[in-house]
């Protein structure tokens, strides 16, 4: 876990963390967002140490999958120029640089304070990239576009501009919360961008989103796992109990697209969505396949090992 140099759990103000969290909840309920909510560097530090770290665990899961498929290898090999759009505290670009490296990171955010904080944190990495604050993302020279948890605050021209930026990027990795509205909107954006890109992850096909085609109540989402050490760390456990947040609940939705990708081997032929519903003898799972969504049952008496995995693990990626 990557924490700011000045971070200490005993310095965290729980009331400040609650207020920061409420601002984001309010943004999700507002049609127009809530403006620049970074009132101070101390707010940024608090957010980065706790809430951004949780988002970082989602990015770890996403980049694990992208890396396993050989995605972004071309861009990373040439020292990519990475645009962190709506960077906040820069957790997405930090995770990316730690995994793939980058020649240059461009930071874009409506908050000058947030961009300054992100630039400082990127400079603390073991192999820091060149960092620039880029106010007009429409003219940014981009290899890889990173977007993280912005859909609740975007509408109209801002979303149109972001789509235009994505269309001219070499690769796009976009992560959102795993709730149904954000996930289904993200799936629609994936389908909009798809004609110009190859699918890297998570889809087992390169056609329209199966969850959208199916209609109903299903949506494309997964569950990330926090580092195992978090659950034995009394500071984390106590803090999340005070905040009323379940450490285990890390739902996310994402897509990774790349132009002229050089992926290692074929995509998996199916992908588990969400969490299985576990009964005493039968587990029910939703699976995305090229033919669409399918609901399957795993009977304990027929496949004890798979049933055990489904019961134990959150977000099992494949059934086989």
C-alpha cells in the first residue's frame, strides 16, 4: 500500500473523512456534481490515504487483468504519454506508472490544488515520470487515457469532450464504481468507442455489451480484493468500522480498449459477473459469454472444489 510520506493513522480526523465521503455521495445524487470540492491540502491527504487507496485496490485488480492479457505492452514499451483525466489525487496514474512505467504523465482536473498534489505524489515514485498539468485535455498528446470514477459528475459537453479524447487515444482504461447506473452507462460508452479499438478486458468477446443486450437487472461489475494485510491491520479495521464502510465491499466496473493491440492469446470464453448467490447446496452465477449472458448453477455434490471457491472468494474471475 502506497501512502504519503507524512501519513500516520493517528493523524487522521474521522469527522473530516466523514465530511469528505458525504461530499462524494452528494455529487452522486446531483445532476451537476458539486464543483471543486478540494477545500484544502489536508482534505486531499485524508482522501488519498483512505478513499483513494480503496480505489487503488480496484485499479490493482484491473491492471492485473490487463497485464495478464498482454495489453498496453506497445504503449508501455515506448515510454507512454499518459493522461490522467479528472486525476483527483492521482491514484490511477500512480498505480499505472508503478505497473507499466511511463515517459510522461499529463494531469487534468478542474482543481489546481488536486493537480499539484498529484504531481507531488508522482514525483515520490521510485521511477518518477515527467509530469505536466494539462488544462485543455482536448489538445493533449495521448498514448494511454486513464479515467477513474467520474461518471457521477459528468454530463453534456464535458462527457462529449471526454469521449473525443478517448477516441483519439491509443488505449483507454476506464474504471467506475460497480453500481448499476454507473456500470450500465460505462457499458454504453464502451460500445460507443468499440469500433475504433480492440477489447483488452474484461469482455470475453468484441461485440456489444451482453449485459445491455440482456436488459433486465443485470449489469457488468466485479469485486476487487483488498490486500490481505488490511484485514489484520487494526488501524484499517477500526477506521472503516468508524466510517461504516465494509472493507470487503469493493465493487467496480471497467473496460480496457487498445488500438492495434498485441494481446497474448485469445480472450477467456466466459467471465463471471458480480457475486455468486450461495445456497446450502447450489451456487447461482451470472456469466458473460459471446452468445450473451447465461445463468448457471454449481451443485455442491457435483463440483465441491468450485462450490468451495465460489463460497470463499469474492469476485472469482473464471468458473473453470
